[in-house]
């Protein structure tokens, strides 16, 4: 039998087939369902469910009590905070089967989603975006966007390193890492080369 190149706590379940990358750790009471794909060096906290056909990129950090439902795709370096929630059907009813209506949610590279946030399906989260704790996302979030509240509203911009940016004359320089950005519109910024 081939030696596993990832760690799974004995209390967790891994359904077959699925793909789990080298160096990934899956902790207590988690369930990885069939046809899911988990990249290298991911960390799956306790009591996490990864539903069928979910895709997690490399170095994705999933904190405790997160359910990642069919239709969710997380690119590399995504952070999913404790007890945050994804949905995959807009109008669920217990007595109506809607598996053929699952909607996709794409969380792009480097994005962070805070504890207890809710991402309503069909809305993408941009590259390096930052969703505050408890926010309810009902529309797509732009790259680098800082979104808080219920419903979620764009209140600012974040650097790739996770520091809030302060713009002056449509330009900002991160006070921590020095990356520079240009404000293109009220809903778009671009990193300078």
C-alpha cells in the first residue's frame, strides 16, 4: 500500500475517489467527500466538511467548523476563517431537490474570509480581497476589496500582505511591504509593477 504524503486524523473520513496534495493536514472530525481536490500544504481544521467536487488550491487554510459545499472553488493561498459559511443554492427548500441548480462560487488567490462570514453562492471573491468577520456577501467582491457588514459593503482596500491601504491622489503604498497601487475607479485598484 502506497504511503500517504498527507496527514489525516484518525477521527476524520476521506471518501474515495478524491485528491489530496502532499503536506496537507486534515484534523479532527472532518469529512472530505468524493471527487474533491485539495492541493498541497493545505490545513483543514476540525469539524470541516468538503463536499463532492469542491476544489481547493495549494496552501489553503480552512479553520474549524467550515462547510465547503459543491460549487466552491478556492484558488491558492485562500484563508477561510472559523465558522464561515458558503451556500450553493439561492432558494433552498427541504422538500425540493435542487442539486441541478448548484451555483459556483470562486474565491480567488490570496483572499481572506473572516470568522462567521456568509458567502451567498454565485458571487466571486477577488484576488487578495478581505471579507470582515460576520459579513454577508450578496454580490461579487473586487480584487483587493475590503468588505464588511450585512449586507457586505466595500469600505476600502487591502494590500497583498494584509495591510489596509490609504489612498492619496489615487495612489497608495503599503506601509508594511512597500507594494504600490493605483485607484482605477471606486470599485477597482491595480498593483503597480
